[in-house]
């Protein structure tokens, strides 16, 4: 079973790359950023409190890959619910198990591509392929602003840049599972690459390893 672990900060392009690689290889893809939202929204839809430790842990342990396809996981309600369940240690432990099970036994049975912030360092340290996708914070802020504008949410570049710097500092300097390249990971800087160029570089790396 081949596991591809892709890590990196927000708006570096790791999600787009992970989805394209999974499609090209016929592997299953797990957007780990959705799993906390899926747990939180599952409780909210049922009229239950996402902040209840017992209910939240039970929901996390019952999570299925199919639940990640719900159409209401990208909104603000899902973000708020996710922040509540993510603060519960039992939920974090259950979802770590969920990610590892998905990687070891992907639904399609061929392989798995996971993207996040600690896939190669914590979730799947034995993954056959590890990549760390990064870009300058200025370029990532530009990309995020375009995403917000495309979604009709507007935004000011200076504010987006400040928020991204704050998040980077928090992710890279946290005491538990800080954001950093896994040992042996391919470092892919997408500051001056478009999605097609990043995909081509990643695919070339996989071919060198005899995977693609």
C-alpha cells in the first residue's frame, strides 16, 4: 500500500496538488482539514453540543469517509463547530486513529494521499513519499485573498497577510506536532509555480521513486 503524505502551510497549494495526484494515480484522497468539521457538524445537525466531550469523542470514533462529502462543511458554522471539537483530547486521538486507518486501508485499496500539517511527521511517518509544499507568505496571502473574493467574501490584503503570518507562527512554533518538513520530504516551493507546474514536479518525483 503506497501512502503519499503532503504537508505545508495554508494556501501553499498542497490540497490542489494532493487531489490531482490522487486522481492521476487512482489513489484515495483524504482532506484532513475536513475531519474536525465533519465531526462538529454531525453533532450540530443532530441538535447536539459539539463541545460535549463524550458526545464529540463518540462522533469522532464513528466518523466515516463518506461523511466528508457533506455539502455544509466549508461554511462558518462548520468552522465554529470544528473549533469546539478540536479542543477535546479524546477527539484528537480518535481522529488521529481515523487518519491512520484511512492511510493503511484506503477505500479503493490502491493507495492513499493525505494532506495536512503533520501527516509526514506524526500521522504517517512511515509514508513511502513525503512532500512539503511551501510558498512565500506574501504569495500565499495573495492566493487566499483571491479565494475570498471569488467566494464573494471580499477582504483586505493587509489583513489577510497579517492573519496568515499569525497562523504560520502558531503552526510552526506550537509545542505539539509543529509544522515542519518531515525527514526526507521533497521540498516544493510553489511561490513561482502554477498548479500545473507544481503537479509536474511532484509527478516527476513519484516517477523517480517508481510510483507513477
